[in-house]
């Protein structure tokens, strides 16, 4: 379970720029550190390169490349403690 008072490192995957900016602004206003990604491959690469996030918010369907459902297993294999939120608009 996530501690709601703690500021989180979040990675946000979405292929819609308006969603990326809007959700990032909201989470940032709440004090969280947000890293944006528009491609699923970028999220996996960041984890493979040693970056760690408290939570990954993943768009289920990304128009080009990997979406949330495809990369969830990869992320859990790299970091079994990562929390995942898979969304669809």
C-alpha cells in the first residue's frame, strides 16, 4: 500500500500529449515528481537503466508501440515492488 502523505516518483505513459500534461500538472501540484513517457518502450528502458519509480501509470492502449498491458509483466520482473495503475481512456 502506498503512503498517501509521501511524495511519490511517478512515471506516466500516455500517447496523448494533453493527457500527459494534464495528469502531470495535477500530480505535480500534489507534490509528486512525474516523469512523462509517450512510448511504452521508453518506460521499460528507464527501468532497465536502473531508474525506479514508486508507481507507474500506464495507458492500456498506446497507438504506436507497447501499451500498459504489454509492459506490466516486464516492469514487475525488473522491479517486483513497483506499483502499477493501468488506465484506458
